[in-house]
């Protein structure tokens, strides 16, 4: 088959143009390096982040946020402190219950409760290994949320306006913060105590041992 002269000529011209473009780019790069003393600088902040966007099993491990906030002259109203404290208390309580649930679930031997390594019914079936990861993701998410809310509630910009609150509102917030500090000390222990009081559960040997240890600790602290 005889080559088409026009096509050959067009290909030759395209190759020549490509070589010329490469030469121009190389010359421009050389001029930039010469002007900057051999260093090419890029403006901006360098942040190292672990990319987990493609890992569906690690959905709670989000990339870190900015290191600083721009607060400005924002008007912090005292009436908004109470819902923040209430949210923090509920988040820590949730964290305690999820920790208790995870530790109970982690002790289960899959072979004793499932013939196929899964749980659930029609439409709601999950692998036990996946459920353990879901529990850990939930713990991580609630832990991160509670840390952020705790930092916010104790931030100086809220403390500065606390004196503007009514006595009753201030007392309500103080009571919530006291609850927060109690739960934050050991969320799982708090949750287990709540469950025992609410449902009158029969404690197992491990919980009896933990209870005895807590009683002994409190007695030593009191004496």
C-alpha cells in the first residue's frame, strides 16, 4: 500500500512542532531557575495528611482540620453555651455506651453465635469482623466529637461571657460540666453503672471484679 504523501507531511510537521514546543518549555524552565538562583518556590502551606478516602472501613478517621481558627469579633451569646454543654454531655454518654457495647461484643466467639461468621436477618446482614470495625469507627467518631466540643466549651471566648449569664442558666451549665467531667473520667464505667441502675442487670464476674476494684479505690481515696 502506497503511503499518503499528505498524511506523511502532516505527521512530520506535527513532530517538528512538538520538538519546538519542548525546546521552548526547556528554555523557559532554565530562565526561571536562573532568575531564582536555581530554586523554584511555591507559595502556600505544606500539610502532611494521610489519605483514607479510598478506605471505606476507616470512615471515622478523617483528615485533621486547620491548626488555627479565625475568631474575629464574633458575638458569643451566653444562651448558646447551654446547648453546647448538653451536646457534649450526650456525646460522652454515647461514647461510654458504645465502648461498653464494643467490649461486650469483642468478647463473643463468632463460632459460638454464628455458623457463617455473620449476624442479622433478611436485609440486615453483616459480617462480625465488619461489625467490630464499625464499633471502632463509632468510638473514634464520638471520641473526636467529644474532644472538639470539650475544647470549645472550655475555650476562653466562652469563659469571658460567663458572667453575663443569669444565675439559673449559669448553674445549669455548671451542673452539665460537672456531669461531663464525671463521665469523661471513665465513660465506659459510667455507662455500665447507668445500665445496672436502670435495668438491674446481673453483673458478670468481670464486672464484679471491676466494681470491687472501684470500691476499694474509692475507700482508699476517702481514707
